[in-house]
C-alpha cells in the first residue's frame, strides 16, 4: 500500500482516482496553508486532525507517507519537490515543473541523486481522445507525422485574484511574458513524435491590450523546431475574451490528419488515405469511428469516475505502478524539463523580438556543453 500526502487542495483530483484503486494506495496526509481548504480536504478524504498540516515541512517530517502529490502554485513546485526527494519521498508534480531554467537542473539533479520516482502530472496526455489519436499515430494511420499544433485557450483573467486579493497567477502566470503554460498543448502533441526532442523555441505575441495591467501578451504563438526538423506550434491564450478551448490539437502526417473540435457542434475528426480510399485525406470523418483502438484499460472503463474523461485515474495508476516497479514513468523529469523549458525560453524569445532560442539537451547524462542555454 503506497501512502500519499497531498500539498495544495487541487490535489483533490487524485482523491477519486485513489479511492477507485483500493489496496493499492491511500491518502494519509494533506497540507495546505489555507485552513478553509484544509478543512474541506479533511472532510472529503476523511482524515484526522493529526493527518492535516499547514506547514509542508511538518508533513514531510511527521506524516506516514511514501509519496507526495504537489498541487501548489507553480513557483512552489521545485522547492517542494526537492524537499520531498531529499526526505526520501516519491513525487508527482502539477504543471508546469518549474519557473526558472536553473530550477529545472536542480530538479533533475535531485531526482537522479535520490533514486526516487518523479512523475510530471501532465494529465492532458491521458485524455481518452488524445490516447486514441496516439494509438492511431503508432499504428501508422496518418503516415509519418511532420507537424502538430496545440492550443490552450482559457480566459483566466478572473483567476488573477484569489479570495479577492492578488493571487499568484497575476505574476507567475499572466504577469510573465511568453507561453508560460505550454505543456497541456505540447505534451499530447509531442507524444505523437516518438522520442523526438525540441531543439529550438521562437515566440511572438500581438502585444498587450487587456485592461488589468497583466504583462503577458494577450496570447503567445510559439514555434518549436524538433531535432528531426519537424515542427510544432502552440498557442497559449489566457487573456483573450473568447470561449474556452483548452484541448484544441492538430496532427498532420503524410497520409492524413487529425483535428480537435473548434466549437458549435464540431466533433473530433480525421481525414486519412487508406488502401480502399486513397484520396480519403480529402474528407473528414469522426474520430469516434476508431474508438475500438483506444487502449484496453480505457475501454474497460475502470477509471471512468475520475476527472478529465478518466485521465486523472490512469495518471495516478501509472505513478503507483512506477513506485511499485522502481521504473521512472514515461512522463519523467527529463520530459518535464524539456516541455517546461519551452515556457521559460519562450519568455526570452518574445522579449528579444522573436529571437530563436536553442533548447538545452535535458536527456540523461548529457555533457555540460549540451546543457547550457546558447543565446
Ligand atoms: N493539470 C491541470 O489540469 C491543472 C489545472 C489547474 C491548475 N493546475 C496546476 O495546479 C497547481 C495549483 O493550481 P490551483 O488552481 O489549484 O491554484 P490555487 O491558487 O487555487 O490553489 C493553490 C493552493 O495551494 C495552497 N498553497 C500555496 N502555497 C502553499 C504552501 N507553500 N504550502 C501549502 N499550501 C500552499 C493555497 O493555499 C491554495 O489552497 C498549479 O501549479 C497549476 O498550474 C493544473
């Protein structure tokens, strides 16, 4: 039985998943600076007073836990992850992984040194529709993939305040220039490019027209060049006044493409050439025609009650599996670093008139020269 402590009440998203896997894992501690949030957690999870903490360091020292789920604001992620790893705990951490390039290296060094599991909680990679597209990519339905797009459109301007006061998002998200929150868009797209690596980032924005004094451009478009020469484009837009669409994606290959819905009754769709229909790439058909290709565990419905279409269940299941087997998960610290660095380098790019920034090589055991940011 893996015993888990959660810091930050957003970590509730793992509660339903864990209750659906009795005998595997249990939440044995909760921490939040905010007493109201802590009280809600205590009731929802059914914890005792002694299992609830306001101070994170106290939870690490006193609670009976093997692992920590970090669901606090982004600027807390690396300091809290390092403390947990140094205390001998496994870590699953919310997005994004870090708020500076140096933090990414500190994180990697601490994961390697501790030998503990680090899982990047990029839950969008686990959404059923994107899992299905990934299966179709693997099975060659789109041919060779050479282009992908992801958009996170979510007007978060109301979230700049927290309980009526200036919240962390005012500075660490919408107060920061560039694609500060890229991995919901990037993660599922990058999973269609096997193990290809992002080697450069170039970002542009239309300037700043919001009435709130937020420093982020109203949206940021970022081009990521991959080592293979292929291309990924992402749009992070948390300010524009328009309907939400946090899961817009496109994948283009030599035999056809996938496009997520845009709204107003649109559905997820594909257009592909097949042996029977060589010009099939000219006509849309619903992605759901291929539902039978969903990974078996999604079809079995075991995670259906958890959030994000069951995705929140499978991400926790993979974290537990990684702890049990001692093998780092697919969404490991290196992926977390590479994808998060797009945010940090995007900031440098956009503040230097769209200069192309090289991405350091975050893969394991790279020589020092490969790890430097080259301006
Ligand atoms: N994966 C997703 O779909 C998704 C969605 C929303 C948010 N997030 C991420 O989840 C994290 C939390 O976002 P949120 O919307 O819940 O933020 P929030 O501001 O609503 O909540 C943050 C909580 O953390 C607590 N907290 C802050 N500092 C703390 C500390 N040092 N020790 C203990 N508790 C502390 C606060 O009291 C608050 O309850 C962020 O990293 C965000 O990027 C991910």
